[in-house]
C-alpha cells in the first residue's frame, strides 16, 4: 500500500485525524447516557489510524503505530478492566461493584461518583483493547509482504521496495 | 412543524430509492461506488431528520418544548456514520486503484 497520489485525500486525512480521535474520546465519555462506550470509541479511534495508513501508505501509517506499544496496550486494557473488578473484590465488595471503593458509610452522592469513575475506568480498558486489536488486525492483514517475511523490523524502504516490485505479479491472479 | 419534517424525510427516502438502481446495475464500478456514497450521505441526513422528528413528536405529545437535546444521540450516530462512510469509500477506491495498476487487468475498461 503506497501513498495515495491524491493531494486532497492526503490533506483531508491529515486534517481529519485529530477530530476523529477527539470524537472517539467523546463517544467514550458518553457511554453511560447515550450511544457509545468503550467499544465504539475504540473502533472510531482505530479508524483514524486506518485512515492515516490509507492516505499515507502502509509504512508511513506504521510509524504512528509502534507495534510493541500496541501489542502491550491490548492486554493492558483487559488488565485494567479485570483489575478494577478485582480491586473492588479486595476492598470487600463484589466483582466490579464500584460502590465498594468508598465504603459502606459513604453518602449517596459519593457512591454515585464512585460508580461513574469505575464505569469510565472499565470503558477505558475496553477502549484500549479494542483500539489496539483493531489497529493490529488492520496492519497485519494489509501487510504488503509475504507472511512475516520481514518480521517486526521491516523498515519503510524495505516494505515500499517490496511492494513496488512484486505487487503487480502478486495480484495478477484475481484481477 | 413535524409535518414539514415528515415530508422532508420521505423526500430524502425517495432520493435513496432512486439511487438504488444505480447501485444494482450501474454500468461501471465507479457508478456503483458513487451511488453507494450518495446513499451513505443521504443516510446521514436521514439520521439527523429522524432524530428531530422524534423530538417533534415528543413535544407534540406533551414533552417539554426545549427537548431538542435528545436529537443529539441521533446526531452522534450520524457523525460516526459519516466518518465510516468516508473511510470506507477511500478504502474501496484504494483497492481499485491497486487493481488498476497491475499490468494484465482484463477488465480495465470497467474501471475507467
């Protein structure tokens, strides 16, 4: 996948990416009282990276997505989710019972706040996992070389060179 | 007020239906892509219209007159839909562009 020749697409993609990511955070924050939540926010966040890769090419898009970091983020989200659940268990509540964070004696408003923060916490965990998984899936499925030919250390030049050389023959059968 | 909204919604719906044949039997691939894109754009307008229609109907049935915040849910969905629509179109065009570049594409006239 090389850089798109269209200046308009590249410009729009560059300008749109921050807004898409901001919108993903908005969707994440409104998960409790509207359409949205961790999964939807994560998918929208990941779509911004997909747009970058589509407009600027696989190698250039990869630069914004450190492979090791996203490989870590996917399980880290699960850990955040389960961690909040088990912390609630440790302080004497049930699994994922957010009210347990502030104890039995707290007034209603404090419990309400604890519930909100716990909910945002697990939504954040879901978002991290979904974003990382979507990004990893996209970049692995659209990898321009043979399966794992370069492994983790493929430089952009390697990927582009291989793509320029063999893409045509690679796709001839289904054309 | 919501009569106007109903009329506009039906008109946009008719617009979607008239675009549908172009998707089903558009002579070239580009016709189909453009038609799908048009339907996507009209769907965004429809989502916004249906959101306000719901609010208008709620007000007509006795909801407070400043209830327009509820349409925000629908606008959120419309916004997300427009993003996905944009990215999907670029992705499909990118795929076609790659296919058109390979040397022995037998159906290259279809891509023109």
